[in-house]
């Protein structure tokens, strides 16, 4: 029973750790990636009047609708230079997304003294060797290729140059931190010469909204000229990899549990061997073999169910203590303590697996040994 309980507890803890990682990834990505993104299929940009933004905003479950401009541009400082991904955001975007809460240095704003300013990832900061206190005098230089011009013929005339100071540094994850520069929507329009165009529409949904159903509703409104993706589809590889690893680990631990249930086989075999005289007496008194088998099967079920119950209880206790007190710390990670989360589906899967393994390990010795000792 103790062995079954320990293995069950380990399964609950490990699965809760995978759930915690998935929840952390979802939380971090949801701050930057919108719940639903609309991009054009036939061209690079969306014309200003081609999408019914007001109709999208009126859909049930939609919290906000924002136009964004996203493009690769050239960024340079006095000391360094590199290619970055520029993202032009409307004023309401920062508060709607929660990115302002992830600014670790400087001011969480896209303006300084009433003038446009940028928020950059911490990786971009290090690559460009930027210092916030210098930004008023040495702003960030951004360059984009003029639309319709050939960069090879004349680099100077083909580049459109603008500068703006950096107001703050954000940290989300390595993908975003090392690539993105966030700027006001109007500044991105000016740099890229997008007069009546934008790159995509990002929709934030209510917390309880069904994203799949909302996506289908948006597709009905827009037709087939645009691609509509949820943030899970946009980052499908990340979520699927975590899910695959989780259930592969569950399968491996299931084999460990199966080996652990050999203890039940040994315990029942010893018990039946010890009670063989009693089995013979009961048989001679007219007891049916099925009744004797039921006694030992109930014994195996009791060991198994108690072990499973105690193991799940201990696993839940550990998860609670980890969430409350942070028993296992993460040094230098995104969070101070290892994330954990309980899923009812996982608990049911663990319990079902433990019961199945326990039943399979009980039925063999009971069927074989009770029949043997009842005939001797």
C-alpha cells in the first residue's frame, strides 16, 4: 500500500508540474500574443476599410479590437546595430494586454514628455548596448526600406530613417525579449509609410470566452480572404510539445506503477499461501470457490484503493504547499518558485491507471492459488 501511495503521489506531482509549466507559458504568451489574430492571406497589409472592425468589436466575448503594424526594421545605436521586429501599437493596447506590468526598467509608456517613445525587450537592450539615461540625448535610430525602392541601387535613398527615445525595458520570454521593439502606432505608420494600411488585427477576448467558438464566428463575418488564428494555434508547437512530454512522462510512470503493483502480487500470494488451510476448511464446509476468490480480490482492492487515495491526497498536499510556500525554488527563472497546477482530468487518469494496475495484479494470484489450494 505504501509503495502504491508513493508512486501515485509522484504521478500527481509530476503531472501538476507539467500543468504549471503550461499555465505559465500560456500566461506569458497571452500578455503579448492576442487571443485571436487576423492577418491577410493575399497581401502583406490590410487596407483601412477592408475589415468591419466595429462589427468585430460588437461580437459576444470580444473585449477589445486593436490594429497593429509589424515589420522587420534596422535598429542602431552609437555602439551597436541589428535587425529587430517593430510593432506599432494603439494607445489602448498596453493596458488591454497587460504588457505594461512586465516592464522591469524605466516607464511603461510609449511616450516621454509627450513625444513618441519605444519599449524594447531586455535582449534587444543588451544587443544594442542601450542605456536609458542616455536616451534623451542619444535616441534609438530606426530605419525601414522605402516601399517600392531598391536597396541595392542606392542604400541611402532607399532607407527611411526615424529616431525616438526608449522609455522602458520589458521581459516576457526569450523569444520576445530578444526581438521586439514596441512603438506608437502613428510612429510605425510614419516609418513604414503605411497611410491607410496595417499588418494585422489583434482581438482580446473575455476571460471566460470560448476562443474556438469566437474564432468560428469571426471567420463567418470575414469570409475566406483573411486567416484567423487563436494564440494556441499561433504557438501550436510549444503547447503540443509540452502536452506530448506530459503524457509520455505519464506513460513512463505508468510502467513504474505496474512494476510497483508486483508488491500486491507478492502480498496476495503470501496471504493466500498462509491461509491455504482455511481455504481447504471453507471448501470442505461447502463454500463456493467464487466466494473465496472474492475475499482475496477485496483484499487486493483494499490495498490498491487505500494506496491510491493516500497517494493522491499526499500529492495534492504537496502541490498546495508548493503553491502556498514555494518548497522548490527556481533560481534565475521567470518565477521565483516552480509552477504547479492541478487538473481534475489528470487526477482521474492517475486514479483509473492505479485501479487498473491493481486489478490486473490481483486477479492473477487469486485465480491461480485459490483454485490450487482448494483442490489440495
